[in-house]
C-alpha cells in the first residue's frame, strides 16, 4: 500500500511532468485562448494522484500491536520495583513515524491556505463595505456582450479593480481610476470576466493549486493560469472597445493605482507579480505571427517604461498602414438610407426603456453595400452579441468606427482599407427590429455623435423623418 510520503513524492513528480508538458506546448506560441486552455488542463491533471489515492487507500498502521495484546490488567496487580522497569513500560512516548508526520505537515499546510483564504474574504468584505455607487452607464457594454443583467459599478478607496458578488454582481473600481479616461476599459475588462464565468472557474482553478501547496510546479501552473486568463480577457476587451492604445494606457494606470499586494479571491486585474504588467502589454501589443526578436524588442522597450511609444508601430501591419493623427472623410457610408435613430438618450425599440444610444441607425434594403468613409485598418470583424456582425475600423490614432448589424463582412482583422472600399453589407444580424446599419464613432475611448463629425457623410441620399431634422448638421 502507498504511504502518505510516497503519495506526496508521486504528486511532486507528476506535477513536474504536467508543468513540463504544458510549457513545451506553450513554446509553440499558441493563441492566448489556446494557452489558457493548456494551463487549465494542466491544473486539473494535477488532481490525478489524489484520485488514485481514493482508489488505493494507503494510510499506515499507527499501532505496533492489536489492542487485545496490550497489557491492560498487569500494571494493576504487579507494581514495578525499579525506575528502569517504569521506563521500559513507556512505549507511549515513542515519536510519530514518517507517515504520521507527513499527514500532519499536509494538514498544517492546508490549514494555513484556508486561513489565508479567510483573511482575503474578510478583506474583500471590508472593501465592499467601503464601496459607494458610481454613476457610470454601462448598459450598452453589457448588451454588446450579451449579458442578461447589468452589474452595478461601485467605487472603492484603493486597491485593484475587481468583480464580485453571487446573487448581485458588481464591478468595483478604485477611486484613482474612476475619474480617468481608462475607467470604461477597466469596467469592460471586468464585464468580460463576468461573461466568461471567471467568478466560478477562477476559484476552482486556484483551489486545485492550493491542494498541492507543497509543489513548486503547482504554483508555476497557477501563475501561468492567472496570466493567460487575463491575457484572454485583455484580447476580448480590445476587440470590443476597438482601441488597443487606450486599453494599454488603462492597464498601466490600473497597475499604478493598485498598491495593495494582497490577492482578492475574485476575478480581478492580476498585476501583483513583478513583471506581470510588462508581459501582458507585450502579449497585447505584439502582432502575430511574431518574428523571433520582436518579443525581445518589445520587452526591452517596456522595461525602459516606454510601452506606449512603440504601440502604434506594433499595432498595425507595416508602418505604411499606420493611421495618422488626423482623419479625412472622403466617401459616404451608404449610397442612400433613411435615418431612423439618432445619437443620445432614447427609448429602446425592443425593451422600451430609456438608455444611451452610442451611434445612429440607418435603414435601407438588406444586402446593400456599406463603405469605409475614410482610410484605416480593420481591427475586428466578428459576430459580437447584440451588435451582430461587427466591423471596427481604426481611422486615426484616436478615432475608430463601428459598423454593426451587417449581413456579411467583406474584410477581416488586419486588412488595410481605403475610403470607398466595401466592408460589408447591411443587415439585421444582431438585436434588431429590421434591416439597418448601426454606426458609431469613437474618439479617445468616448462615443461621439456621428452626425456632428465634420466632413462625414452618412449617405449620399439621406432621408430624415420629421422630428429628426434639427439633429442633422449642415454639410
């Protein structure tokens, strides 16, 4: 039968094998999603030795003889005459064997991990008690992610941004970040955590590592899981917001604001480890496929505290394709259309509730071409919840455009387009009541009114129903 010490040694050897295998796979430079899946699989593979111990129990026998053989009555009838005999009858003072010591050490380690978890829960509840509601409208982001319930945003005095709550989910943002431009990127990051279910999966993944507290390889796997989970969320957040530069700034600001080194038992920005921010920015800003030396160049630049200086050149494929600081509109978005909804607060056509509308809706026959109104680079072309088929066009350093509800997409991420190029066809692929183009303009991470953009023509022939004329600027 396997002793506790042998079981611990087996767990050490097995965790080393699992870690080495996962590391070998990740040396092939998979996508963040595949890398996270690899390390998640490695974490759950760690449980194999414990599962085997259930099938083959191996606790040692702690007594040298059966209970019936112990001298229970003789000490009452015959008293020892010398101290030597008393000493000879003292087998109870014997030291525990190796198996018992191993069990004791394991129990102490698990108890210590449980104590740390309890302390982190107390700290979490204290932070939540200090939190105050913040007036940050995030309903449109929750809708874009397909969330059925919109979590509230609360402000905490310090620490890292995090998501918490079982019955009532809330996003907690430190006061140092809530007033900055990057606050919305931070909030969207936590909403992506919520959509992915990280509130449930992250504690389970970390619990498996806590069971193997004695293995350094288990801690290495845990660190890789935390990193790649955040890298995947970083990628998804950038795809949704469409502004890689603004998100890199928000990530840097979050790192500066997060002074507390304790890790919360919730889905949060994982920035506590030294060098973690540099690794995440490198993963975020580095194009794929990457030349061998590009990662070293990016890492060196990040180490010199200049991550944003190289961001523009890394973001776009080729220096010639990089958008400039200015934007020039030289083509209409549609040949003809009817304006059905303007920018601003409106009554939602499906829910009937008043909410912010971050763009304009242009109705026309399904399948008509949609054009790029300016030169730029496509940063996203994918299906995105309520947006349906969504194309993001980066037209300048600060200005991006979103084309939603497309029936089909004629471009892909990384494509360089010119004004007048067809990017897709008009449709109703998302949450819609009829065929239309949902068009948004974003500048420096903030949605602006497309009708107020100088030089932007929404349609060569634009019909405006009564009541909306005053919102159309003169051209």
